[in-house]
C-alpha cells in the first residue's frame, strides 16, 4: 500500500511539474523590481513589429503573399486583425479558417503574431461586429450622442453585446490554445481597438462635440447612479500614487467614498475652443494639463474597461498570454474626449483602467503625432507598464525613431502601421526600405536591449523637427547628437551648412547602451547623425577621447564582425552615420 501511495504521489508530482512547465512556456510577462520582460520560449523578446492594414487578413488568398514579404523586411512579429464578423458570421457558428491560415503563413516565414480582436469596437465605432448584431439594435443597444442622436457604436453598457462578444472571444481563445498552445506563434492579443465614444464630425470637421460619454438611456441612468465601490476602494488604497488628473478632481471634491459621478468627481468644465488655422496651435501645450469633460471621461473609461475586463478574465482562464488595450490619443487638434475616443486608456485614466480591468496586462498608444513623441511615450512608460506601441508612422522618420524609442524607453514593441502597403491611408511606401534597414540591424541588438531595459545604462538620442541637437548623460560622460553637416564639420571638410528646411527634415535616432565604465554600443541612423562623447566634468587639463571605434556588422547567422575605424572616419567628433544609412559601433574611451 505504501508503495502504491508513493507511486501515486510521484505521478501527481510529475503531472504538476509538467503543467507548470507548460504554463511557463506560454508567452508571458515576467516582472522584476525595475523591469517587465516579454518572455517567449523562455527568452526575453522585443517585438520589431509591423501592423497590417485592417483588411489585409480578410481573405486567405489576399494574405498569402504577405508573410514572406514581412519576413524579408526583417520584422520578427506581425500584428494582424481577427474580426468578429468573419469569426462568427452566423450567430453561434464559428469559423477560424482565416486564423489558421494566418498561423500557417506566419510559421512558414518564421514570424510571431499579435492578434487584434476587432470585436465590439474599432476606432470608436462598431463596424466589425457581425451583421446579425448590427441589425438588431433592440437587443444590442447603441450609444447615443448628447443631443439624443444614435451613434454607430455599441453602448458599453449593453449586456447582450458583452455576452455575445465574450462568447466569440472565448471561442477564439479556445481555438488558439488548441492550435498554437505548443508552438507559441501568437505571443499577445489586443482586445478591441481604440475604444471610446467618438463624434467623427466633431473630430474631423471641428464641429461641436456631442460624444463626451455615452448618453444612451442606460448610460444616463448609470451616470446619475452611484460610483461603484470597487473604483472608490481602489482610489483610496492607491491614493499616494494616483495619476494627477484623477487625484485632483477626487481631492477637490472631498475624497468622497459614496455618491454619483458628479458628486464624487465634480461637474466637468467644457473645453476651450480650438482654431485649427491658428499658426500657434502646435506651439501651445497648455492643453496637456487640461482635462475638459473629465467626469464624463472617467465614467466612460470605467464602463469600457469593465467590459474589456470580462473578456480578459475569460481569456486568462483559457490561455493566459499577454493582453493589451490601445488608445487613440488626445492631441493638439483633438483635446477633449469625444473628439478622441472618450474612455480609452489615456495615461491620465490609467487608474480607472487598472481598477476596472486588472487582467489587462498593458496599455499602449497609437502614436502618429511625432511632435508629441516624448510626452506620449513618457506617459505610457510607467512602472509595471512598459511601452507596447502597435501603431506609428511607416515612413523613414518612423524608422529613425525606432532607435531612439527603444533606447530611451522600456519598450516591448515598436510597430509601424500599414507596413504591408496597399491601403488607403497611412501606407508604407513600397520604395522606402528604411524599416528593412533599421530592423535588419536592430534584430541583432534586441537581446542587449532586453538585458538593459529598466536600467540607466540604456538611453537614446533624437534629431528631428524640434531639436537640431540632443544630449544625454550616462555615467561620467555627456553624449551628444548633431547632424554631420554643421559648422564643426564645415571647418574640417568644407561642407555647406544645412539650411533650416534640411535641418527640419533630418530625423535621426540613436540607441546608446553603456556596456562598461568607458565602453558604449551606439546604433542608429536613417537621417544623418554624429554621436560624440565628452567628460561631463571636463576642464582644460582633463579630457576624454576615443581609445577605439569599431563598426559592427553581422553575418547571416548573427555573428558579430568588427571593423576598426580611425582617422577621417572618427575625426569629426564621434561615429558618423550618413543620411539613409544605419550603423552600429563599439566605442571605447580613455582620459588624458
């Protein structure tokens, strides 16, 4: 009997260890004190990604040639849509053939996948829901504008909508586990897309805003009702670390633990009028600290996040890979909720999202407004929330910024939208190979980027329309970036000074990793850039210069080759990267 018990115990232990090993092998986020890593097949993984156009995966024949083209562009990950209307064209009848074709194509090209679940909402409207949902508005109620007009958007308070979306998403997760649970081609899922109430006319035509929140009958009743205790308990427990916008309105209104939305968060202030023809519009950044219609936005955020939480909870129970939600951003010309989707995961609403949707792992921006690059990424790069950026510009300047972003911020994903070209908007130029070059270099550096994420030994430099020069401090050194064709270069080689137009068009990024006290890795380019080093506390008797500069190239199998540079190639203040190129260097410095 004792022997039988020992055998049974050993078997149970073996089963438990096997289950544990399988769970650990699933793509997941691994958190440490200063960092969060995406782990894929047991190793840290940085997504050098590209998002396909919305309809690129709408048929098998259309998507078939895409995968190898994306691999040839040096992507390691493709972000692609799975739409509810194609997964469940008839209620209760599910069809995952397109998902299977995506998996087959990605695997043949040795690519990873991030799936976008275009369920109840995409870009603030509900165009990807099945026809049987669209045509039954009594069962699946729509959000309304403030003036009572019905929008083309499912209300986040519609319980039947939630149940139907949840059922479809649950079936998708079951299928993913069954067909990919042992292969890990799919490494993350985005739930919905740029959610929130949106008045397209107000957003694009600068009309009066009507979509600060959902104004449907159910929403109006909820807005007049009590703020959920779950949210208030979260605010109380996290009072010392709340984001300023939410903290301020809660504090001003007495930190109430009971009341309606306006009793707890106050009556919102309207937005200031914006003249899009104002030449100073882009210079005035005061709106970044102004939060019009904030109570309405908090209300919306709570209900959208609570809806998403139901999907996230079910997904985690089935197959717990990383889940994220993305945001259409507040910006210069769309400063008030409703002109951008109200209720999405903007940085000032992080606390509402964390309270309502704890099973959502990450919140990320879709970033096209490059004048706001640092303001946006700084807002999302918060403790426990490294940046996952599923959409940005697919042009050359977007490729240049990849070096800077991966250096300056803790990023798990950098991804241009429309990378496959051929779409109506925001398409990559098929003749522009900037991302091919940038990713071709970065793919060899991602292990180092992952290693130094969350440390002071990794940073970035950027030249763009807002800064002709840039500098950072790392250790005892000040590191600078400037274009090659400046007065310093002219004095040596007689090149002409770039005029203002050329300087404005010169977008170049650099990734800097300090690998030793006097040793650095420098990588970057696309625009022209020179990266220089000097002692921060240098004086007339104390300087630093290059002991050695080695240009790095990589063989097809990833072997690092070094080529020593000196003389003209290092005489102009540091490693030089000409316009249109990307390069990497190992730099060693000494003092004299």
